[in-house]
């Protein structure tokens, strides 16, 4: 009898609360609740407290205090916090994936094509989706800073593919100079 309170306490601990979570693919899981800092590791970016059931319906994620559909939400595309950038209005989040977007390759003028630019930026170029391999050139003293800020380029090559060579001798700008930077259509990851 002396150990009865200890045994009851251990039994209650072993039968602790269970937490139900929903992942981006709509899969539901159930796991033992563990003390945490208030975040649920099974739902990236969620604010669920340990022991609190997921307040969202199947297929939805709890991001920034609200239930969102990760297959179409531009601020939480595929996962909490994955924001789709839509420079030049190229499209919204579809099926949990952000569309390709124009990204600046910086001041390197030795890239052969957009495949190399996108790879250097940690992503890839894909033909046939969104802006699809297109690239734009930047000229002059402000060219690089405009490119890095995401401004539209001076000379767009909209018919390019990911493997179309970048023409670093393509004249343009106010004084018909060589490009100082290029932006390519790369996948947002």
C-alpha cells in the first residue's frame, strides 16, 4: 500500500495525452504528447501546444494561428512559412508548389545559361512551367542593385529555354553597354 500512489502516478504518466497532427499530404498521425516549447515538430511552423489537438480539418495546417490549405495558400505553400513570390505575376501556389520566379544571378557574368544560374542559387530551371527558362538582362551602374532588388530587366528574352546561352555581349541600356547581371526563371524551393 505504501507504493500505491507511486504506481498510480506512473500509470497516469504512461497513459498521457495523445496528439493528433496532420501533415501537408493530409496524413493524420497520433503520437504521445511530450513537453515542448509550444511548437509541434510534426507540423512545420505550427503553433500547437503539446497536448492540444490540431484544430484544423484534414488536409489543413495550423500556421500563424489559423488553419490554411497548404495546396493553395501563397504564404504557406506546401508547408508553414513557405511564401510564394509572384514577381511579374507568374502564378500562385498550386498543389503545394510555388511557381518558378525570376531570380538574380548576381554579378557573375560567366554563367552559360539559366541552368547554371538557378543551380548556383540552390534551385533549378524547368522548361514549360511559369516563366519557363526566360531571362532578363540588366545594364549600367544601377543594373546589379536593380537585379538584386527584383526589378524587371531591361532586355527580356521571353522565348529562351533553360539551356539557351546567356548573351553577355547583348548590348542594351542607356549607353548600349554589355549586361552587368542577369535574372533567370528558377523554381522556388
